[in-house]
C-alpha cells in the first residue's frame, strides 16, 4: 500500500530504488555459548572481520581527494583508530575466550559498554563521538555476516538501492554512493551536517529527520525519494512514477540549459553585475572553475598539503602547489587561506599538540599559526613567492581581533624582507584579508578592517558560534539556521562596513552556493560569492532571477524581522 513519509530535504533531486535498512545498534547474533574447542576459531573469525573492515577504510581513504578528503578523511581516520584500539580488541578477545561469546555477541556487548561510557561523559563533543562506535561496530558486524553467508553481497553493492538509516557518517556515504546507493532516507540528521553537504556535492538525493523510516520500511520496499517535496514515497503509485519520469526528463533539460550559462556573465534581473568565485584545492577544481566562468578562487584551502603525513611540507613543496594554482587560473585572482587546522586534526600533520576538550573553540586557525611562527613563516614565504605568477591574496582564518591581523602582517613583512634580501623577485605589496567566522570579528568589523585589505565571511562556523549550535548535532538541526535574524544582522553589518571602507567582502560559507539563499544575500548587499565549482551554474541562474533594486529596498524590513518565518515571508513578497 502506498505511504508517504515526510522529512527535511538535505540534498535535492529524486531517486527510485529498493529500500535497504541499516540499523547500526540493532544486531542479530547467535547468543549460544561457544564450545571450548571453538574459541580460537571464533577469535580468528573476528580477526578476519576486523582486518576486512580496516581494509575497506584504507581503500576508501585512498579514493578520496580534495575537499572530500578533508571533510571525510577525519571520520575515516577516527574509525581506523577505533579498529586498532587495544581496549576494544582485548575486550572482544576476552569475551570470546573467557565468556565463550560468539563474535557477534561479543561485538554487541562491547558496543553497549563503550556507548555507556560515552553517554556518561560530561563533554557534549565527546558524547557525540558515540556515533563513531556505532559505525565501526556496524562495519565489523557486516564483515562477519559476509563470512557467515556467502550469498550476502558486499554492503550496498547491489544496483538501485535507497539506504534507510538512522544516521550516516560522511565516509560511509562517500563509499556507498559508488556502490549502487541512489538516495538516502535518514531518521535523524541536519541539512547542514558534513554528510548533507557531501550529499549535495555528489548530487545524491537525501532526506533527514524522517522519524518513522526504520519502523515503517522493510528491506526490499520500493521507495521514491523526492528531494523536491521532502517525501519518501513507499510503494509509489502510477502517478508517482510518472512524476519521477517527468522529473528525469526535466532534470536532463535543465542540465543542458545550465550548461549554456558557463560563459555568460553573472547579472541580476535588473542588470547589476555580481562576481562568483570558487572554493578549491585541487587542479581539477581550478580547471572546472575556468570552464564555468568563475571570476577567480575565493578560497584556496591549504590543509591538503599538511594532512595525512608524518612530516610538515617544506617551503618548496608548498610553493610549487600554490604556484600551480595561480598559473592554473590564468591571471584571475587566487585567495589562498593559510592553515586552518586544530588539535582534532593536528595528529595527522606531524604537529604535536595536546588533545583539547573542545577543538572548535581551541587552538586552531590563526591561533595555531601564531603559536608556531616558524611553520607559519614557511607557509607565508611560499605564498609570497607564488604571487610572482599572478594575483594572489592571503586570507587568515579564525581571526578574533585586529591584533591578530597586525601580528600576521608584521610576520608577512618580515618574510617579504627576507625573500628580497635573498634575491627573490616578489610583488611590492600583498593583500591580506581576514575570515569573519567568530562573532567578535563581526562585532568589531571596523577595527578589523583597519588592519585588513578585504574580508571573507565564513557562515558555516559563524552560524554555529552565534547560535551555540553544532551543525553536526542532529538534535540541533532546526536551530542551526543561517537565515536566523541575528545572523542576518551580523552579515549585513560586515557587508555594510566593507562597502563604506571601499573594501571587498566575499561569502565563502555553504550558503554562498545555495540558490535558495541567493535573494536573501543580494538583499543584504552581497556582490561576491564563493562556492564549490559544481554550484556555479545553479547560483548564476538563481541570481539572474533576483532584482537587486527590489531586494535591497527590502533589506530594512528583513533586518527588523524577529523570526525566521518573518524573514521567509518578506522574501516571498519580493
């Protein structure tokens, strides 16, 4: 019988397939005690499953590149560490040897014990890591099942499946998308989580917050994921299938239409020119940006040079990467963001840092760079040298006050003086800008502009800091909202201050490439947007439907709004 389950759209589009339920904490296992003679064979079976799980993670890690490696890699690395955790492994072996547990039952017992430990922790961030335990145990359990059942195929290897799950880690999502999963229906989650952002970049339809999904669906049910309406249609009727086929045809036509915008200027409906830049770190993204008519690179991430290695990149290695990016843009500006890492990622860079209870509020971004001036100077020297090959701007992340920018500028000038004394030909001046992603930076924007040549608004972090809402916390999915009136006032404050100072401001956060936010950002006065290359055409198309004059006239009312609903209602009138 046809049923409709509703949720929140995390990634638009439509997909039709057979449901495959994944219930991380609900295992089926044989609780019958082992005979003494079977203990060692069962341990060997567990060891094979652990090795298989690790091999899958290693294979997946090797396939990730660019922004995907940066966003997803940390989750995969956390899972790999768990698979090598001595307490976990020895506990499993002890349960089998001493308690005569079968491997599946031992996994369940260890999972329950570890989850109880995480749940008892005071720190919310550490409590949230219990999900990693669920994902790792699920992977090992799946490997065990494949040993026991030769006819069971590798997870998600069948073509045409809709994954139905309570929640999914980014690493697992990246893996499944290449193994036949066409869409995702999740019982929990946020439209701004890492997994949701990843789904959008992969154009994988995804619904979150579908509360009854795991209880109302069965394996093999035919499901239509409608990422336009926010519905999962179980056993779709003829009219649903007709709507799906019509969507497929329309999507193909839309792709062809958008392709014609690749060489078009970015103009509003009333003829005002806007500028679209890309967030990039790979040569392929640079090439794509040029082909789509981007105005340059608004944010070039440098973390990829530091991650997943046991030593720090030297000046020559960094210089070569930055030079190639600058050359690849063929004379268009490239904004290189300095290292944006914290204690949660430092272990994979060769930096020795103490663990922090809350890395998001700890030693990260410019704080880390100024704490390690020799490492920072090496990066600045490499960027300065690359500036000989085209227009380069230097962007500093996680700035909280003008003093930090002055410290960076002083170090930058010292590096430039040293390079000149060594015979390097470098530009006379450098544009130095700050990321506005800490509330203090937005509030003290005038002081910050006195020490900065330009600004870039990072709405991903700014939103979670202003609203005290972790975007990866499922329970806060509705609270984490960049259209919150307070966020709008802060963004408008920064944009207005830059306009008065005659300095450029670019928005580099997730909403900068979201067509749904185009009218709102235009109303706030934004003219420079930076986004994933794959969103350039959609954003150019959305901006072409915006009348800047009409929307700007609406700004005073938007900034007086007290609720998100009021903001949405005002935009509908434009």
